C-alpha cells in the first residue's frame, strides 16, 4: 500500500515539474507583443506561504516565453495587503532573466486583504510615467486571489475597465462567482478562472494565449481589401538569416484550392491577387525559424463583392475640339476601358483604349458645336464587359477680335473699327466705359465692323471693348484705352490719340 502511494506521489511530482519547468529543445517564443501587464497579487495574511510560493511559480511560467523591453512587453506587480505596495515598476526589468529573478526573490507582505485599495492604486500606476507605463499600448491586469476581500472592489475595478484595461481573474479559493464574473472583463468564460493553487499550471497556456490576443500589437492581418485582392502584413518575426515564411491560403468553403507561397525571413507582407470576389479566405502564416519555435498565425479575410463599373460617366472640360470623359468606380478586377465616341446623328465612331487603373481620358480632334455619343465599356479580367453611355457637346468655335482701331470724327466723337473674327459669328458687342458719364453697350450684326462712339468728354480716358458673339457663348474680346484731348473753341479739334 505504501509503495503504491509513493509511486502515485512520484508520478504527480513528475507531472507538476513538467508543467512548471521549461522543456528542453526549442521553446515557445512570442515576439512582437506589446503591452503593459500588471499582476495584482494577494500578499495578505489570508494566503499561506505555500500558496504564495505556488502563485509565484505560476507567474514565472506564464511570463517565461515573452520578450521584455520598451517596445515589447513590460510587467509589474502590486501586492494586496493593508497598504498596496508595488514590487517593481513596468520599466525596471527589460529581460526575461531579470523578470524571472525578481519574481523568485519576491517576499510576501502579510497584512489585511484590502483589494479595493490595491485596485485604485493599480489604476494610478497603469497610466503614469513614474511607474514606467506607456501611452497607447494595451493594458492587462491579472488578479490572483483566494476569493476574499475586506473592502469593495466593484467601483475601482469598473474604473479600470472603463479606461480600457482588460481584466483576468484567477481565483484559487471558492470566491463569489457572481461578484468575480462581474469584476472580470466580458465574457467571463474567457477572463475568469477557478482553479486550485496546485493546479495553476493547467491554465498557464490558455491564460497566456488569451493575454497574447490582447497585447499582440502586430499580428497577421489583411489591408487594402478589394473584390480580387488584399495585402497581408505581419510582425517582423524572422530575418533572412534566421528562417523563412510559408503562407497558405484557400477559400474557406473549398480547402482543396489551397495555394502555398514561400518568402524570405526579411519580408513582413505579401500582396495576393486574382482572388474570387465575395469569398472568405483562410490564411495561415507559418514562420520556419532555425532558432525558436514560433507558433503559426491565422486570419480570415473576406474579399469585397465585385464592383460593377462604370456606374457613372461624366463629361467635363468641354472645348470646341475636345472634352474629358471620366467614370467611376475603378475596381481592380477591370483590365481596361474602351471609350467609343461618334457624332450625333451619324454612323461613324472611333475607339480609345484606356488602362484599367485610370478613370478618365481626353477625347480630341473633334468638330466644334457638335453633339457626341460617348460609351465607356469596362473589360474585366474575367472576360465580362459592362458599358454605360452619355452625351457630350463640344463648344462653338470662338475667335478673338483683331486690329481694333479708332478714327477722330469730330468733337467728342470717335469711330471704332475692327477686323472680323473667325467662325460663325452672330454679331459683335461693343462696350464703352466712359471716365465721366454713363457706359454704353451696342450690339451690331456680323456684317458691320465699326461703330460711332459719341459724347466722349475731352481730357478723359475711356475703355472700349469689342467681343464676337456666337450661338452659345461670347468669344474673346479685344480692349483698348482711348484718351480724349482737351479742346477749346480757339483750338478747334485735332486727331485723338489712342493707346
């Protein structure tokens, strides 16, 4: 009987040691986790020395695979006692070995179990430079308790959670389930553990994985998602000297279509194209390291539904011999666009080919004052086509008036004349802005190229402008300043100077 009991005890010790001690060979290695991890440890007299030592070993095992530093994980410990006490600030120990030794040397304080005070103290230390806390990194609180507290915990715990702290609770006693489940982050089944102090190693991996889900600042994820592509990014887990990555991806509903790509260890992203629209892909990134075991990372990515292009065709920058055609959207699944245009009415048409990445083009060498039918067709990589049409009108030809000149026709009177403008002119508009007196505006037929300007006061400067008129617009005008000389009865009048 004694021999059998001794054998059972030896087997139990062996299992316990295997759970709490590091295994030989490649150990789990967790890079690119970034967060402030605070342990709230019951150090009061309600916890025995043996229980306190077992909790210390549990925390050491939980932290063993992490990388510590200002850009990685930082950890701190606060004792629950009569007065809360910080064991060490977040930024004191920047290596795994230093953290392990500090926890090994930690001593129990005894005293009362004032958990509420410790939680309020923890809230202050989580967000201060004095305690080595960092801005904009995930915050995690792990509270290890025997389930007993002499003061209220609900309000200070809620304040912590309201500030973005993720709370995990490990109860090594019976505790009050309703109270502890309300205190832990939600859902409680992922953040609350009830376990005997001797069985703590059983939950080590599950709790560590849950913490990693919170503090892994850079994980495998997809960005720039379209209907046919997305870009994968991941943390820098390897280098070209320490290994390579294997990337596997396949539609979730058809794993047989799995594709595999291999990239060197200095990569931190990969662009995947030629994907199916509106499809969920299972993606696995496998770091093949020759130094550490690094767990694979997985993600699910759903491509967008295929966009139909074009849904809008716009005409702009219309001129006598050209206009711009624009369209939207421009999905990646379109290989090219074909712009077909021709005058209305008519049977002739011309074709422009535009790269699928562009969303506009200028159509040139057109006839003025003409209506065109423009059709934009999207040619998809799959071979599908989608077309949309719009009407466009070129502007009328317009020309600038040339050679505006003036002739003295008597006191206070000038004759303004000009050469005809090009194109189908419907008439001319002559405006005279007098320095003194009202301005005048005259319109004449296209055959008339001169007008008389009267009542121009002597010694004044007057601005005369002539513009051609077309069916839908005014052409470019020509303006000149005319200076009228002073005239007296004795002097008579002389030829007026124009400039």
